[in-house]
C-alpha cells in the first residue's frame, strides 16, 4: 500500500543546534499531547526546530504558512467537483489529524480570528475536528500534534491571538542564540569560518539594539546565513552584507547609513 504520508516524512536529520532545554520540553509536550506555541522573532530557528523534532520523533510534518486570506475551509477541507460528482478533500489540518502528523501553523496570527477558532476543538481533551460540511466528527489520530508559531513583538493590537486561543497551548520562547552559539550555527549553515560568522553576529547584535529605535526587527539568524552564503561564494563581505543584511531590512536612508557603518566596523 502506498504511504499517503510519504511526502510529509523527513528523510534526513535537519541540522538543529539546541539552545536550551527545548528538545526535552517538546518531547514531553508531545507525549502529553499538549499543543505547543513557539514564540519568537522571525528567522530565529522555530521552523527548523519543528522539522528537527518531527524527524527525531519519526513523525510526518504538515506545514501551513498562515495568511489573512486563509479561510477555515482552507484548513479543514472542502468538497471539490470532479467528473464523477463531488469529492471531499481534507485540508492540511484535517489531513494531519486523520493520519497522525505534526501540524505546524506558521505565523498563526496572520490568519483571521474566525479561521483560528477551528483549531480549538483539536486543542482540548476532545482532540476532535468537526467537519460540518461533510457531517463527520473527526477524532484525531494518537500521533497528531499541533504546533503554532507566533511573533509577539510584531503584530499590532488588531493582530494578536485571542486569550481563548493562547490559553490552550504550552509555549516555548525562542530568542536569537548566544553569540558563540549563533556564530557556530551561521558558520555551519553557510559553510564559512567561525571568525567571519562571528563578525556577522556582531553586526546583528548592533542591529538588534536598534529594535524599536527605527528598526521593527533586528537582523535575524536567517539573514546572517544569507550573507554568509554569498561570502562563501566569493562575494566581498561588504557587498554581501549590503545585499543580504542592510538593504532588505530598512528603506530609511539614515538607518541604512548606520547599519552600513556597523558593517564597515567589522569588515
Ligand atoms: P523561523 O523562526 O522564522 O521559523 P527558521 O527556523 O526558518 O526561522 O530559521 C532560519 C534559519 O536559521 C534556518 O533555516 C537555519 O538555517 C537557521 N537556524 C536558526 N537557529 C538554528 C539552530 N538553533 N540550529 C540550526 N539552524 C538554525
């Protein structure tokens, strides 16, 4: 029989450098069937962590990038018309619940609140998903696990999760790793030497101090890896930082000059 989950299985270990006790806590939450919320700024390792954990636990992973146009049907499923009439198609949430995958809703606050509430019955002891249009009360597979990500610094008041949603989850806090750990990650991922990665991290730290003072977010680990990948391909560090770090993060000329100056201090 063909494995319906084949495309959701993670064949090789995704590189993940643990930062604190997040691996043990995730394992315990998975065993306790406690849904988890990963909180932290963009590009700090949340998605990579879930991929790593899915691989470690040997479970398939269904990832959904949430956006404000997403409807409840996009998560739950809908009837499709085909030559022989209508056919039900599970949405990613129903699919994961039915077959026992980890379902990762990335940036869940981007979804409208009337969409977010469909996850509620899956997060309490019922672990069920009513498929009203289909007339099915879907009970989640024992292996099913729900994980959402959420960037607390970023959304306006209009875009916060409701308390009634938040209080259904355990939460793991993610931050940018400590300097030496982040340098190691950037060096490993971008295939550059640690001394160069160290300089990129130092630039990022300066930018992170500017958060709230002209920058909405500091430079993420992901951006440092982008810069490192250009350097690894022979691009001069100043140009690599301009393209991968400074220009993407700001349109403000003063901020751009301040960040260019920080880059010039290190390279
Ligand atoms: P987000 O928090 O937005 O989900 P990602 O998980 O996509 O961020 O992280 C961005 C990139 O940073 C990853 O692709 C990975 O290369 C790297 N990264 C961040 N933290 C770690 C870590 N602890 N171990 C390994 N790679 C990491």
